């Protein structure tokens, strides 16, 4: 295999040496009883329960290597899994990662991917505790996130009750805006373009919501209305949103929306991948959360300003 | 997308309906506090520790859909991950699974894959507790296994001491034999050909080894000599094997080896993917384990009948 100016390939360096480089010098959190290098890792939980979620990211489908650096892809893959742990009211403690890539992939790119993963995990106080490295015809990244409830009850999608306040924390519509900017070759709006590549979930707020008595919660991965529909279905309730409560997001997106001829509210209500948190509360939401609506008596549905939502029905894997 | 006689595709059925079908009617073990259907699952451990390991399987690389049924692939993907949990002296309790496949994949194949996974998980008393289903240009399956040590110390690769007995349980060379039979279009030897598609790890024997005081253990995934080299390196010891102790495996493989013109001992020492367990014991190995050698003073190396092994150095991801 030819060496090029991108440096040595995975095949040239070899699986075991690449893994040594990926693992060297990383600092594991205290909860990790046994880190990478054996048949399995061992992770301690504070209350005997482990929260677990998994996501697969496929090149060309969930990320593009002509838009994102490997470091960006690493951060995104951890962030979106960590958001699922947050959405249960837990904190992420460890991640295991499987990475498939062509044999001629520069080893330096694998290391940059791992650096991005560690960057994001460290922000959570978590570690990459194990993994697998295999040959595949394109980049495929599979992350499993493990989390600790610290004695809390998990906040499910099924507990919303009529009269609860619906509230959100984290910004909405940024990833969809960034995608539209990238896709339309519109320059500028660097922060929005960046947010499409690397989401910024509101780490720690899932626990805050659980402590404030949240009855249901999810992260906004498919789209705000689509994800609230999961809560509506799971809880057997209606949910009514007020777009006036989302004016801060609308204002922040107005200029970018004008630049690509889009409706910012379509991004806010229909765009996913921001991994904001949305939850329902019988009482007041915690500080920093924005009330955006109310839980209604059934049937399960999401109303936007008292009407059925006609926009993007949300991400579907096989569309 | 055209419908063909293979039935409805994943795209036609739709992600959420496929997931409903995959999850319907499955019975989760008691350790699963919260199963599939929310942002994350919750799994209870008996001692506050969770063992975790992950493997990715890529079509054409780790399985072939012209050799294996989807049910076979499901069983294999769970079995090889469960073997990693066994190799720590633990028992598998739950698995999360990410599955990437083309949009035109028959939904019935995804269901058969899940049935195979559940078949294997149920044999362990474990469940498939969560997952992800995404679009990918080829089949990619990523499994993360979670296990319970039940208060045991994990058996690592680093504890072997000179004088320990090296012992194995589970059959060796079967997967390599089966591969050679498939690859050479040799009919017959159905059991061997089947064992290449679906390994049969010796479930429960990892715990038996831990209880018998095993000082080091691993599963045979890359090849017996290659995997023992990991113990030798991890423990800073030499390992000496006696091929006469492997005569039962050699006899079982003799006819197939003759049919393809191979050396059965090359399969036994160099073939991986059988997921037998090999461990070192200061005292007698448990019932059913076969002593095959002894731990020697350093330097780290594996000797076969007192000589360096000249055969297959073991599976490498990017060869």
C-alpha cells in the first residue's frame, strides 16, 4: 500500500500499534475499575444501576468528512450519545467505541477521531473505556454510552401528565440552520455551521431536571415536534406548544434563515441533532429552562399554537 | 423502491415500525430495570460493577450473507461479545446492538437477525436491552455486551505466574476448519462448516475458572498462540504448550484437514473465532478443562513443544 503525504495508514501501522497509540496517555475517571487493554472493561456505578444507550454513525449519512474534521466527528459521536444519558436524568461515566475504516485510512485521522472523543468525554468527567478497531469500506462509528443515575429514578418518556409545563434547555434549530448553510454553500455564520458539525448538549441539565421533579424527558435528536410526539405517545397525552416562547431561537436564526430563504421556525420545530433537552414538570422548571408549552388531555398529539404541525415530521433512518 | 419477493424493505416498513417489530414480545431478564423504547436502558448489577466490551462486524469481512443466514449472524455477533464477558470471569446480562443496513434490506432479514441475537442471549439468561437502526451501504453490526461479576474480581490477562498450568475449555480449530471447507467448496462436514458461522463459547466456564483461582484468562478469538501471546505480554511471562495435549482436537479435525490438504494443528494453534477460553491456574483447573501447557519464566513468548511457533500469527484487522 502506498504511503502518501497523509502519513502512515492503519494497515501500515497495524491494528495493535494503532490501538496502543489511541490508548496511550489517557486518564480514566475514578469510576473505571479496569480500562482498555483486556477482553472487557469494568465500570463502577454509585447505585448498582447502569444507564446504557448506543448510536451508530455512518459516513455520508450522519457526517461528511469534507465538512467535518475527524476531531469534530469524534466530539459529535460522544455528544449525541451523552445526550441520551442526560435525557434519563443521569450522568455519562464511560463510553465504548467501535470504529470501522478502510485499511488506507491515515492512522493520524484515527488518532484525531479519538482525541475528539476524549475532548468531549473529558468535558463530562467520563472516559473512553474500551473499543474495537476493524476494517470497513467506509467510516462507521458505533458508540455505547454508560451512565450513572446516582440513586435517581430514570426520567422516562411516559410520565407526562396534563397540566405539566413543557420546558426546554439548550438551543434549537442550530444544527438544521448549519446544515442549510453548508448545503447551500453560504459562507459566514461560522457558529451555526460549526454547531451542525458538533452539537452542544446542555450537560448536567438532565440531572437538574430530574431533581426538579421532571415527569418525562427526552433529548431533541429527531426534531422538537417529533421528539415531543414520542413523549405524547409514551405518556398518552397531548402537548401544546407556543411559538412565541421560542422567539429567542427565532431571532438568533433570522439572518441565516434570510440568507438561505428558509423559515427559522421550521428549523426550530423540525430540525434535530441539537440535542437540547425537553422535559415536562408538574411545578416550575429549573433555572435556565424556558417554558414553551403545556401538557394537555389526550389524545396523543402535538399542537403548535393550537394547530397540527404541518412541517418536517422528523428524521427517519431510511428516508 | 420496488418490492420484490423478499417482502417489504426497511424503508417501506419505516424505522419506527421495524423497531416495534424487533422489540415486540421479547422477555427481558430481571436485571433489566428499563428495556428498549426510551432514550436509554437501565441495567442492574449485583455488585455495583458492570463489565463492558464491544465488537463491530462488517459484511464481507466478519461474515458473508451468502454463507450465513441473518439468524446465524445474529447468534455469532452475540456469542463473540459474550465470550469477552466470560473471559473476565463474569456473566453477560444485557446487550445493546447497533445495526446499519441498506434501505432496501428486507425487514424480515432484520427480524431474523434479531431472532438470532435473542436466541443466543436467552441461552445466557441475558437480553437485548437497546439498540439503534440506521441506513448504511452494507450490513454493519455493532454489539456491546454488559456483564455482572457477582462480586468476583475480574480475571485479567496480566496475572499469570511461572509454574501456573495453562488450560483450555471449548473446542479449537473448528471455525478455521469450517472456513477452509467453505472457501474450498468442500461439501459435508456440516458441523464444522456450521461452527464457522456460529461459534459455541463454553458459557459459564469463565466464572468456573474465576472460582478456581484463575490468574489470567482470555477467549480464543485471534488464534490460540496469538491470544496466549497477549497473556504472555500482559503478565511478563513465557508460555509453553504441548501439542500432544491437543490430540483430541487434532483427531476431530483430521478428516476435514485431509479433505482440504491442511494441517489440523495449524487450525488448532492459529485459527481464531472459536471463542474457547484459555486460562492459567496455580492449582488444578476446574472439571472439563484440558491442561495444555505451563507458564514459564520470562521473556514473554509462546513456545510450542519447546520451539517458537512459525504458523499464523493471528488475525489482524487490516491484513
